[in-house]
């Protein structure tokens, strides 16, 4: 039987930590950066943990379920 393919879009956007959590980058860090404060830009650089109903959908895209 062939291998199950992972969604190409999902594997570019999400990372799995060593403990199995799924992280994603925060939004609003792509353009119009000159209008945002340095502290806001630093905060947006940090990763976010995926929670709630989104987690199950993302696990399915990444073939974890």
C-alpha cells in the first residue's frame, strides 16, 4: 500500500515540537512593518501553540491521526 501523503501547505506552516505539540507562526508579521512597534514585532516572531478544534484538523492534514 502506498504511503499517505502529508498536505504540502500544512507541512510548510506547522511544526511539531519534541513533546508532540503543534506550533504555528503568529499572523501580521509579513508587511507594513514600519508602522508596528519593535516590541510588537518581537512578540509576533514567537510561535503559537495550536489549540481547540483547529488542532484536530491540522493533525489530520499532517497525517498524525
